[in-house]
C-alpha cells in the first residue's frame, strides 16, 4: 500500500526541485577577455608597471544585461614594506556590453613587488590578473 504514495511523491518532488532551480536568475554575461594596460584605452598591454604608474584593468563584457555587476579588487600580494595580501581598493561597476576600464593610482610611488586585481562577475570571481611593480 505504500508504493502508490511513493509513485505520486517522486514526480512531485522532482517538479519542486525543478521549480526551485529555475527561480534563480541566470545571466548570459561573460568576460571573454581581461588584461592590464598602461593606458585607459587598453592598447598598451603589460604585466609590469613602474612605481609611478597608474594601473588599468580592462574587462571585455559580453552578452550582458544592463544590470550586470562587475567588481575589481586590487591587492598588494607581496610588495616591499607592505603587509602580505593587503587589499588596496575595491571598485564596483553596473552596466551592459562594453569594455570596462578599472584604474588604480597613487599619489606616492608604488612599492616594488607582486600585485593582483580580481574581477568578479555578478558576485563570483571570474578573472585574476597578476602583475609586477619594478
């Protein structure tokens, strides 16, 4: 007698799981390419900067609705005179398809060493770009 209840409950449970899975938002937004440059336009690509440089991170955003969220988190990974993995700055952006420019500048000279910028797409880490200051 318990068998008919299982036969009825199993399809209902499957349907409930499918409804819950579809209720989250799914975005087609993606980052096909991201790079560092010495200029805002992104034409002078590099992974090595001078101590007086402005760092530019270029993010190509594709198939992105206008409410797509990007975040850049800049970190001094291993730089002279700075505690390891020191987060320097975080910048947010909301928009659609385009090339997004993030930048980081300093009134003083950057300490020499290793740095990174992490690019988050809709709250999830998507790209990590590492670079040096010499």
